[in-house]
């Protein structure tokens, strides 16, 4: 096993532990079938330990059949009797445990490499049939639940867009080398893509300080609105009064005076001193009487226009 792969898996298990997520058992290398004398590393999160059920016993901890290092169990050499179920179990004394994984150790010449954990619905799954000797890929036949499903010219077969109907026991056969043990493939449902629910309303059991703050903000908002309404009313009233005053000033009346002089001519005859004396000269004395009349014409004009008074003199003779 490569040290970098082991370090990455240990880091992943530690990260899941720190976030409070219960991790499944991590298997390195990630496969469910092994040849005898191969090695495998089993990793649980912190505070959990590896247990197994085999033909040698049930619920056995990583003691004697593996080397325990914290929450990691290293198996340097696998044997056929190591075939069984493996899982993680809490060390706190509770009954919490992860999902179990079936690991198979073959003493034969062929194994099937398939996903060790359940696969996501809709994903593609590749099955590989591997012979112990020679190590290069050979043509293989694949079976599901004992029924032939197809050939893989290079020892591989891909299941496209798996669904629950693809669940079952799979195995492969390499002509002239033998048949692999069976491994189960499980399919888990794809998570829903619906939007997350809206944020729930604040709980009624909020602290008194927060309730006081909310109440104070509500009162302040109401006061500001009231002040704004009063100012708006005053501004409207002031505008109306100013407009009324301007209209009154613009409507002031101006007076135009027109003087009319009327002259009347009267003739006065002087009687002769001598009565019927023809030598007497009759003279006509003309006297002018002047009558004055005043006509007032009212005109409404704009304030800014002030014409000079017009005086019209009329003379009647």
C-alpha cells in the first residue's frame, strides 16, 4: 500500500470525526476481494474501533488478527479465514455502529474488483476481473446472481447509470484460470435536489434582552413616522397660506382717475341804454362757465404693474 493513500484516508477519517459525521469503515485499497497474503488497512473515526464477524469468532476487536493503532487496524497478511463482515463500533459503550462491509479473501487465481461501499443511484460502476498470474488483463465473463450478463474483452465491464435493479451478487470468470468469489453491489438513493426550507421564524423563547431591543426599535420607528407626518402637514399648510397671500396681493385694485372738465358757454346780452336808440351798439359778452366732473374707473392689475394715472381733459364749448 502506498503511504500517500494511507495518509489521505487517515486525514479524511479525522476530518469526518471533527465535523461530527459518523463515517463508514474506510478500506485501503478500496476493494472487497483480496488474494491471500495481500495487506489491507481498516480505518474508523476517532473514538471508534474495528470489529468483525468471521468463521473464527464474532464481534472480535483488532487484536491478534491485526495491529491496532488508535482507530486504525492494519492487516499485513490476509488469509482465507479472514473472510467476513467488518464494521466500526463506538468505544463509548453505546450500541452505535457503522454499516458492515463484506471482505473476501481468495486462495484461488481470480478475484472481482468492485466498489466496497454502496454506489450512488445514476452513477456508472466498473467491474474488473483480475487474475493472480499473469497480472495483465484477460478476457472475462461476468455474472449477476448466477446469470450471465456479458463479456469483457479486456477484463472490464461498466454498468451505466445504475439503479436499485442493479443490486445483487456479482462474480467473474477467466477462461483457463477460474472463477472469482461473489461480491454484493448496493445502490443508494440519490439525494433530493429540492431547495432547502425557508428559515423558520424566530422562536418565542428568545432572551429578554432581544425582546426589549425589538420592542425599542418598533417604538422608535413609530415615532419617526409620526414626526414625518407632522412635518408634512405643516409644510402643506404653509404652502397653502403662502399661495393664498400671494393671490390677495396680486388682486389689489388700482384706481385710475379721469378728470373731465366741461365748459359751458353762455351768452349774455346787454340791453341798450336808450332802448330803441339805433345808435346804441349791442355787444354780446361771452362768459365761460367751467363744470368739473370726476370719473373713477376701477381696474384690477397685477401688483408688479403700476401704470401712471391718466388724466383726460375734455373741453366742451
